[in-house]
C-alpha cells in the first residue's frame, strides 16, 4: 500500500498557521498537480467547529479562485485544522500565500455564505458566517508561515 503523505508529517512539531507544499504529482501526459496543506489551527490543540470550517470552505471555494488560477479543489481536512488545496502545475507556497490572504480579507466583509441552500449543499444548516470570519481574522492577524516548523 502506498504511504499517505500527510500521515508521514509529525503533527506534534508543526507550528500553525502555515502553508506547506505537500507534494507535486506528475501525470502520464506531462501534466503536474500540486497539493498544499493550508493549516489554520495547531494540530491536536485546536480545531475549527464544523459550521465554521464549512462556512470557510463555501466562501473560499469561490473567493480563492478569484485570486489564484488553476484551482482544482479546496477541501477541509477531516481533523478540522485546515484545508487541502489542489492546483494545476508545479506551484509554490509563496504564490498561494498572497492569494489566500486576499481571499480571507474578502471573507471578513462577506455578508452571506454562497450556496447556503438545500439544492447546492448537503448540510446547508451547518454553516457559520460568524465562525468563518473569526477564523479568517485569527489567521490573518497571526500570519501564515511558509515554514511548517515555524523556524
């Protein structure tokens, strides 16, 4: 069985918030895809409530695409400490950071959560605009490191 990259990271010694390039995959036709770990809270110390991370997911799904080309997917981590971002190409955290910060600033002034209805969302009642804004504010105030170990 192939190893799962994120399970190889020692979550006890990382320093959130950070943006980490987890891996770049090479496709058989020469295409490349990069996966990023966008960590908002300290693993095993703090997690985002489901409604907050779900709200951020809905907001960032569109707002981050306004700031960064080539996004394939933005998905919340099951541990609720951040998101995985998957993009076309061999990209670097230094390119993602300003785009994520700009998108989070837009979260702070949002007046609604997109797709907050039973047609477009499978759990539309579990979304918090207030919570999404609180975590956006928190990570913007702290700042994202490009070094997973905070050095």
